[in-house]
């Protein structure tokens, strides 16, 4: 139905002494959604979920990558294989036929009727100057899907379908509750009979009882109309109830994707494990160990090299992307703090290009400290060797890809190469 390949969105951040920098909100994400499927996209706030959703229907223009819309599944597979093998000619042929990014003018406007979005906040996504009837009619009229009395009749029918009286058509958004507004937003999104709907946190601003009503409403529409959905949320329970497959994002990257039951009950990526471990269990007998991640999500103006999750990962190893600066920071803590009595005052730690110089330290003492602390401080696994002149050589890093862990799941982690 729709496929995003190596999708990127970089936002320019101007000012400061370094000039224009780019915030990498979405970086190299590949995601396909089959017809009639619900794919849940989960992750922390700021992981790029909403940016990805907006790009999928071109509310935001990607910085790079490709989006194929209404392409058969076999064409999606051929396109992915062409990208991986460097077959530019085959990729270009498929792209010309199905690319959403190449559509313009009337052709794009016609496609707009086949895709829509339900936004997170029902209080800001509806124009307060429009009557509810006009809110629902607007997509039909602006895309040319329906006009006049036909659009009006469909809008009134949709009000009933989402559980609101027809008389609400003459009201304004401020006269409705949060749940009622979100029902209007759903009616607006379905007004052009779309095949693809992006749901961006559709229940997060609502009371729990109203959330259940909205989710049941969405599930019923999906059953009756065979709508393809991308459900963006941080609520694992919502994904468990609604989705067929789950994609996990972290700091603009896709960490893991697979069938819902596999990902939620048997997570493979270390980040997914930590995410699922934070969900409370309702039964005391099902208690599990909580994985508490150290540190904060990275600065997306200068994300970590290699795996973007490696600075917080409890399973990170030598190839995951440690820099000389990261290793030097931890070495400095050890020699000038915890092992001060071993090294004394005259030690100086200097990060170099993929090396760390420890001036004034005995190399044998450094090796002993590394042996003791390597399991506790993950960055020390990146030290390949310690030379006779106390130079710490850092391992070369690898950039993880989505590796197939099984036919039903892919994981972006070097553990699954």
C-alpha cells in the first residue's frame, strides 16, 4: 500500500558561531504498510514518530528518501532489493511509476482524497471559526471529491457514523467536549473515503473512558471500510489493542519492526526491551525486572555515530560507535576519581582521532583497571589495545541496518548481523 525507503527529515537550525546546523528528526527510516493493515509506531517523545507520519502523506516534504504509494507488495520488494544492490535503473523505473514525491498539481490533489490524518490535539486541530459541518466538508470541497449538497449530506451522515447527532453540524468547536471534537476530527479524516489514515496520538488528550470509545470507533471503521492505518502513539496498551505490527523508533531511527505479539511479548532490541519493561503488569504474579536506562536521549543536532542508542545501551559492545571523546571521559573519571590512589596527580587524559592518550600512567595499571571496569562501563569495551606508551586504540565502529531476526521481524542492532 505505502512504503517509505531511507526516509530523512533534517530541519535547519540557524544561528550561533557554527552557522546553520541540521536537526536530524528522521534519519534513514524504511517502513512498509500493507493494505488493510494497522502498523503502530511507538517510542519516546521526540523520537520522530509524528514527523514520519506527516511525511508519509506529504504534509512535510522529506529531505531525502522515497515514498511509494499504492505499489503492489512485489514492487516494494523489488525496489528494496534494487536499493540494496545499487541497481539505480530498476529503482528509477519503479519510482517513476509509484513515487508519491513526484506527484504535483491535480495529480497530487486527486491522491489527497485517498489519504488523511487525525491529529493529536482535538482542541487545536479544528478551526474555531468554522461550524462543525464546514469542518467535515472542507476536505471534500478542497480536493474536489464532492461539492454542494452531496458534500453536506455526506458530512451529516458521517456525524451519525461517529456517534454525534446531526444537529451538532451547526455548532462550533468550542461548544464540544474533547471526545466530541476528536469524533469530528475522525469524521473529517474519513470524509473523502481514504484508503490510508495516519493517526497521530488520537487519544492522548482524552480521558481514559473516552479513549476506549474512540479506539472502538476506529476499530469499527477499519473493519467496515478496510482502511490502512499508521497509529502513532507512546501508549503500549493502545498499540496492543489496535495494531497488527509494531515499529519502534528512537531518536529518529527505526530500532525494531515486527508482528505485534512478537515485539510486545518477546522484544529483541535492547531499547525495545527497556521500553516494554516500563509497562506496569496488572497481575502481581507477572512482575518483571524493570530496565532503567542511564542518561538522556541524544542531541539530534549531533547524534552519536554508529548506533544512535549505544551511549545508553546496557548491551553495547566495541563496534557500536564509541568515540575517543566518550572513552576519554570515562577513563578520566576512573584515573582522577575512583582509582586516584593508583594513578596520582600527574595523569592527563587526551582524546585523539580514534585513540586516547593517558600521559603519566603505567600501561599495566591501565590494563588492570580496564579488566575490572569493562563490564560496568560499556564504553571501555571499545578499547582494542593499550600500547607501551599508554595509548588506548579504539575499535572501528559499524553502522547498524535492519537485520532480519526472523521472517516476521527485523532489528536494527549489531547483535543480529
